[in-house]
C-alpha cells in the first residue's frame, strides 16, 4: 500500500525531521566540547605543566667551539686538479693539504688557530712568490641541556674541554715556530707538557652521556698527539725538514676528530 500525505502532514513531518537534525547537531557539539574539556584537563594541561617545569629547571651550555684559519692557495671543483697541484708542491718539498668544502676542494699550505700566525705565514709565502689568502673556518656548535644539580659537573667538563683546546692552540704555535725556523727543543718539550697535563686531569664520569662522550673522544685525541711527539723530536734533531708537516698533519687530524665528535652528539 502506498502512503499518501496531505500537504499539512508533509509540512509537519518536514519540521519534525529538521528539529531532529538540529537536536543531533547540538548533541554532537556538546559531546565535542565535553571530550575537548576532558583531554585538556587530563592530557594537555599536565603535559604543558611538565614542559614548563622542565624549562624552569633545565639549563644549557655550549660546547666550546673550535675555529681555525687556513692558508689557501687554490680552490678547485675537481679533486683531480687539486691533487695534481698538491703533487707539484710535494715534489718541491712544500707541505700541503686538500680540504673538502662543500662541492669545492681547497688546496692549503697550513692551518693555524691564531689569526696573526696565519697572516704572518701567508705573508711569508707571498714573499717567496706563492700567492695565498687566509680563510676562517668555523667549527660546529652544540648545546647541552642539564639540571641545576649537575651544574658543578658540567662546569668542570667545559673547563676541561677549554684546556684541551688551549693545548691544541699551543700545538698550532709550535707548528708556526717550526715554519719560521724559530723552534727550539724546549718549545717541543713545553708543548708536550700541556698534553701530558690534560691526560692526567680527572673528572666525575657520572655525567651527561653527551658530555662523557666528548671527553672520552678528546682523551683519545690527546693520547694520539702524545704518541706523535717522539717523531716531532726526532725530525727536529735530524733537521730533516719534516717537522712542519708532522705538526700540521697532527693539528688538522685533531681538529677534524674534534669536529666529528661534536657533530655526532645526540
């Protein structure tokens, strides 16, 4: 049987259906507000409070940044060109290194941590007929977060890292003196003492994982440097002209290892 409605009944049914839709819409809005309230009270608010508490109690410190200067004599897009020119220098008894910088290959004749030393060496090269320029390279920057009750241990770590970088600076100065022929056996011994002092320093090893890692890495670099001082002394005693290469290679390798250590921190 087919139901037949009058116009009045049809209008009445339409109004009733519209009211039901409005009612369902209002109920869904109320339900959404209720769910939102519950989430804000029991999930979001406690999380925000936790973050606020962390930000209030957390402190941060930057790992000492290691910057250095290079004496650049050429820049190439092809590594083969850089290697060819490096070989020409080697045949002339001149020490050089190739550094990768983005897509370029930099041919340099020295690296120093002090700008004056770098400028002096560049000027020395110019007087000998080798055109060069001094470029500053910045080391990676890393920030460690810690709680206030760890402040003393963190300060000790940062102080220790600054001692290590100071030792590298002395190695750089030693290489500079060798380049200018003003080196003495005492200079080598005095520089070695800085690294021996660092190897004898102690610290609290129950510290932040990142800080412990970089200290362990600097200890390894420091040991590597100490193991090479015998070769530097021998080269100086024999006057074989190899001491500059030894100190420069040791300095550059140490800087790169420090960079790798800082860059690998979590």
